[in-house]
């Protein structure tokens, strides 16, 4: 069997612009008279014969558009893929296994096949065992997994003994497919007669009679979860259920999803928020490989060990290292505090925005620090950021400083036909090594902004903001659309740039682990969403987290191995101990 695959990104391949198939002209195999690289019969892009390919990588190194990847597969991978999308396209090896009575998580980078695996298990995509273009008999598919739990699962699925309910990743598509109120949508799918009960659990009651097209992203996410759960099923799949949700909603949603699993019901979840994934799941599959090329599913592990293995970048049982370096968290007391120099301060502030009142207690930001901002949706975080950015005028109070500000908004524009390299011209000139290369944005330069995925656009927007000449940088939800590794990489880049340029960065986000990893101090918003919000702080990490966790009703400890934050089970020994000591944030 071949031990390598060749991937060609067709949208990047431009044969007429590279000198008429430069890759084919340079290929050593072609020079011997064989057709290793030649034009595709239909779309005329380059195609590579993987059996003839020697893996020399001359074509991938010399392609001016970086359209080609030649990848040597792990030696231990001695079988054909479960599914391949086409010639010189993505391959998926193995699948996660749903287990009854348990919530099983799937963790891995974007572009590694997580959603593809879920679609196969849900029966939405029939695997082809790598023989794209052929109709593969289902008995052959079941036999591929002979002797495994996956074989039993697929057999039951084929026989109709399993009824699935699947919460799709792209909840923003719902208003395009359904016109009507939230109640009408949920009534249509309610097979259990539990609409009112589920609506109360997921806090939908307030907007049940609102048009689906008029509700927010967070509300739409909870409606999608409700619609999935109201269907009668014994297996529930949730693809990124925390998107658009604030931390309070994430914790509530996690408890709800956990309650679904029993001896007759299995739950499978894909999620990038590690604290929530850990809290929500019992077991974990790690997916690794290379983005856009191939994905492999690890054996099942308990959630704590699985997340630690992911952070370590090493699977002990499989003896596979899938990342060259481990990701380490610091203990709070290990954070270094240098000389403090104030950058900007404010007295008591207030701003009326329609029926919403934003207020702020006195506070200040220092030079050379990163401030995390915590709070529910609709409580004034973005409004305060806009005040600092000079986009919203105050009704009372004032900000004492004239600082140059750079701002990355929460919602990103995508309709521009401008090329990334044009949009980031200043960053390319000045921050190639600090921003462009570390974040992988160099691979996007020839794309139009309108062609970027959510994650790509997020990285480009972060680079645009951080490359400006400013003293105060405001980042509103920079982790949205990014996978775990990208979030932690963004954190490292922000930390490094803050120290190097002695700038101040204020970050609003809902991923607690991201903010824990990144922040020196915390601002906390309390109040009532859509009615009033009060800004308090900045606080030292322990004080800020204690205030916020008290609002959430949870406590956090650190994992003894990785030092990552973990949510304590409410009422557990550790939870009771920390509450008794008044230390909700790590013990």
C-alpha cells in the first residue's frame, strides 16, 4: 500500500499563470517519461498519480501558489481510508465510537475531519473506503470495522435500530431554511411533547414567539440544540454547541447535554472550548493528522487524560507524537510582575444605549499588560470597548488619556474583493516574523477577503489590528471560529508582541481557558443582560476570577499535570472545600 498522499487545493492551482504546469516540468518522474503529474481531464488543474510519486516534494516546494502538499503517512497506518473526497483530496482514517450511557467528545484542529466523521456516523455521508467515484456496498463498509464497537454501531444504524439526531455546526443556515417563529420551528420537530420543558432548560421562553430570522447567534444556537433534543433519538450529535454562547450559557448548556446520556442514549460532541469539553464529556477521541490532507482518530480515553494528551501532543498508547511541542499553563503565582506604569484611566462612567444602561466604576490600564474581559452576552462588554475606541460617546464621566487605539470588532466584514496581501500590506512589511508566519497567514495572501473561512478571516483581522502603530489594542472575541491550537497560538503571539512592544491589549472573550492562558488581569461585567451592565476592575487574576465564578455558581481547580483550569462538579469534595475557603479560582 502507498505510504504517502498528494493533496492539490484546486482553488489555488493556476496552471496558466505558473508557466503551463510548472510542477509537471520539474517532476523527476515526468522527466523519465512517466505521467506522474498531468492536467486533469475535466477541470484542467494539475493532478498527481500517488502510486508513481516518489515523495521528492519538488513540486510542492516550487509551486508559486502553494497549491500542492506531498505527505508521508505514519508507518503504522497500514490500511485504506474510511473515506476520501476525491483524487488528490482529503482522506479520513477511522471514526470515533459513540458509547451508550456516556458523553464522548472529539477534539482536534480545524480541517482534520471531525465534521466528516460525524456526518458518516449520522448516516449523512456514505463512506467510500477511499474508492471515490465507486458505489461501495454497505456490507463491505461494516466489514472494514470488523471486531470493533464501530462495526456494531454501523450494523445497528444500517438495520434502523439507531435513531439519530444531529445538531449541525452552521446554525446560521437555519433562518435561510425556515421562515416562522421559534415556537413554530420547535413544534414542527417536537416528537417528545416536551417543548415547554426544554425551552425553560435552555432559556428560550422569552423569544419563543420571535421570528427565527430576528434572533441573535447565541439564541439561534440554543434553538438548534433544542430542536435536536426534541427529536426522539438514542444518539445525539452536537457539532460545536458553544459557538455564539457566553460562559454562563455554555455551563448551562453543558449540564443539559450531560443529562441526555443514559444506558439507552449516547451523546457525541465536537467542541473547541477545552474547559467546557472537559466538563461536558466522560470520554474523548483525539483527532490528528494534517489540515486539509488527512485525519486519524485516536483510541477512546477518559476526558481528563485525553485533554492532557492533546496538550502534550503525544498519544502514549499509540506511541504517536502529533505536535512537536507541548502546551503548558502557568500557575497564577508564577506570573511575573514588573514595573507598573499607567497608560489610561477612567472615573465613574455611564452611557444609555436605548433601554440599556452601561456603567463603569473607576479603573485604569497599565502599559505592557494583557487585560481579559469577562461577562455575559448583552451586558455591555462590546459597548465599553467601543467607548475606548472612540466610537461611542459617554453621557457622563471621562477617560483620562489621549492614547492611540487599534480595534478588532466582534463581527468581521467578508464582502471585500481585496486580496489579503493588499489588506495586510503594512503587516507584511513590518511583522512578517512576529505575526504573518506564526499564524499561517502567509498561505492566504493570494485569497480575496470574501473567499476566507471564518477562522481565516479571524486570523487576518487579528494580524491587521496588532500590526497597527498604537498603544492600546482592543480585541473583541478573537477566539471565535478558531480551533484549540489556533487559540493557544494566538495567545502566545499576543503575549510575545505585548512584551516586545510594551503595548497594552484588552481582550473580550467567552473561552475561559483562552483568557486564563492569556491574561495578566481581569475586568468583570455584572448586571442584567439587555438592561444594565456594571464594569468592575481590572482585578488581579484570583480576585477577578473569584468575583466572576461566584456569578456563574461554579469553582475551578488546576489539573495537577498540565495546570489547565477545570470546572469542579457542583457539590463535590473539591467544590465544597474551595467554597468554604472562598477560593473559587484554583486551590
